[in-house]
């Protein structure tokens, strides 16, 4: 396949010819959705890393929430009933309202159809009595875009502090962080940095780009365990942090849940999928690089990761992996070490060891008058593809236009 690097400031495009790795053709799970909310048709194949792009209100979050419901439906039903939510056996609309948010049962229509890896998903089956008395484990760890709402004045909220106007995925995420912070970390005085969590290069990158040498500590002076930022002995309450620091902290706690030593409150081995919505929220590009490193660590640990994003950096990473796919595994790892400024002989270089064999998929959710359709743009080919793919789902449109305008007027300058 032929692909071209993006044009920058009037420079000519460099053509690269590469072979798609054979792992890209192996079996992948799929989620096929039609006539669900704003989504008219979305047939999405899921790789080891799947990236969803598209404008706001194009159904990406609803699609991801539907994926979790299809995977963890019985766990969700049991969870809601444990919190005394009433879910009648003959009326699944109550489940839908308590899962997606009050009034959103109308997302499912008479002609809605959902298939997960070819198997039809029937929402009405979830609330019916089950033959088995065993409770299924949760398999999808979901980090929602509204994650900052999970932190109230420096502490994660419990499930019942939210009402059912709030999506279930946010309520469950907040409760998971609360339990983990309370019992899963062994009551540490410091939340960041911690010696046995995250690789040294990743911690250093987070320190340099987000916390700038400050520590995240637990303060109990108010009678509650709350996060504060310790800058040279001065403790700053959560609400005084920068927007990026506040956005990043619940994501960091989520990464703690999934990596590092096992804990008694969360069995990370149960999780097969990790969904992260808009991981770039509030972050400088250098901080996004640190998040990318952690996503690769999750992939190394065997999780399949799905992200939705409005940042070109994740697509640039996917494009790099595709472009270098014909290299040997060693050369591929060395290239990523250079990209992320990590020495290829350091312990952190192990993050890249198996990325060469991972399948990376990218899908664009295109919003039109007759509904949203999902397009596979995994080649990210900027020259030999339809416009929606060559512009990376619209994310590179302005950058390309800037290059064209600068090139035009630079060359026309007398």
C-alpha cells in the first residue's frame, strides 16, 4: 500500500510504501449497530487499539456505552438492583433510562439492531430471570469523558451521590475510584508519584508535563481523605488545580486500577477491554505523549483499548505504526523509543516490545442529515482515499488548509 506523510508548511510530501502487517488480518471482534439513537449504521471492527474520531454529538459515546452494555449487561443489571433501582422484567425501558440517562430509553427503536461479533444483542433478555445464579464479572473498564465530575472537592463520589440523569458509566467509574482510593492502595500518604506504579520514564513525563515537580498527597485535616497538590510543603486543594491537572487525576487513578501490583478490591484480571473517552482532555501535547505511553502499557498487559478522541496525536501514532509496519520488531521498537525520547536500553523500552504485532483500527463517525455512519479509515492514507479518510475524519482539515495557504502565498511571493 502507498501512503504519504502529511504536508507541512509548503514542503513536498514524502511517499512511503509499506506492507500492512499480517496481524492486521487476524480475527477481530465487531460491533454492528443500526438505527440506534443518532447512529444509522456503524459496523466497527475492534483491534488491540481502536480509535474513534468524529465531531461532537456524532454518537461515539453512545456507541461505546452500548458496547459496554452488550458486554457487561448482566453485571450492570445486578449492580443497579444492588443499589435498589427497580428494573421490571417485562419493561427494559427502565434499564435503558437508568443506564444511558433518564428519558434515553427512546435510543432503542423498533428497527434498532445490535450484533456483537455476529451474535444478536437483545436488551429485553437482560432483565429476565437467569438460569444461573452466578454473578458475571465486569469485563469492560470504562473511563468516561465527564470523569472530572467523579471528583468532588478532592475525593471520588460514591455511586448514590449521582441521580439517574447521569450515565451509569460515570456513576460506576466514580464508585470504582472511591473504593480503590479508600482500600486498594493501602492508605498511602502520596498518590503521585508512587514507586511501584508506572514506569520511570512515564512518571518523569507526567511530572514534567502535568505536575511540574509537585506531589499529589492525601490530606486528612478536614476529617476526610482528600487529594491535594503539595508544592514545596504548600498544599493546594483540588479546586485550585489547573484544568489539565484536574482532568488527568481521575485518569491516573484509573491507570492505577489496571496496572501495578494486584489489589484486594479490584480484580484487574477480569477486565478484557478498556475504554477511554477523550484522553487528551485539558492536556498539553507533551502530556498526551505520557498518556499514549500508558495506553501502550495497557496493550502490553493484554487489554484491548478503545479510545474516542479529537486529538490528531493518537492518529499520528496510529499512522506511524502503520507506516513502520514492515520493519523488524526490533527496528520498530527502536523507532518508537526515538519517537517518545526513551533510551532503547532502558527498562521503559519494554513498553514497545509487542506493539509491532498489535492490530490498530481507526473509525470515523460521520454525521449527516439522515444519521451517523461509521467509516473504517485505518489506513489513514492522505492521498489515495476518500476525503473523510485523507483528512483523518476532519482532524487534519485545518492543518492541511494552513499548509496549502502558506505554500500558495509563499511560492507566489515576488
